[in-house]
C-alpha cells in the first residue's frame, strides 16, 4: 500500500511504488483531469502541483511522494471559483482543452510565487506546457486577469 495526500485527502493505493503518479491518479483514484500525452515529461499535459510546485506526473513515481501534498485540477476548486479557473473561463482560453489542466496548474504555481508576473515571467513559467492549438495569447491574458482577481476580487470582473 502506498499513501498519498491528494487534494487534501489522505488516500491509500494498492499499487507498485514505481507506478507513475499519473496512473495512480487516473486509474487508482479516477481523477482524470490530469492528462496523458507524451509520457516522457516533455509536453506538460500531466502537470500537477506537489507542495505547490509543478511536477510532471507521467515520470514521477508514487514512492517519491510520501508526506507531500498533491493538487490536481480537480482539487484546485470544486466550483471553479479559483481565480485562475475563473480567468480561464472569462477569457475563453481553451480551444481543444487537452493541455489546460497543466496550463492552469502551472499558472497557479506562477501566481503563488509571483503575484504580478510580466509577459516574460509568464512565458518562462508556462513555456514547458505545450499548447498545440496555440492559445498562448489568451493564456497570458487570463494569467494577468487571474492576478487581478486574486489581488482585487471585487474590481477584476469580466
């Protein structure tokens, strides 16, 4: 048995310790918001937060996550009220949507570390999460809106 803290809940999984976190989430816990794409930590579709930092779940064994807090897209906010999720909706960021959970979690980590990012900061932080549809201008706009929502919730409206 492997114990993980996922989205604020302690969970036990009967999986091999070398199982990638991606499969523990999707197959073991039925949290399918984290996506499989490349399987070699290149695209970022599988990105989750571990202790608030972006981690590629497709190559991270569950044995490396003892005493760590894992946040998936499902755990960011149950009602999509998180500022990043709200900005994504307001700015109609997704096109196909496949990379968006990774994009949203990467943006969340960026804003936790840097509440007023520049375009260069955004490009650096999200540059490793590939969007094949090319929605980068909308992603950048949504991150700036999320920063405004987080700092002035009443003034940032749509």
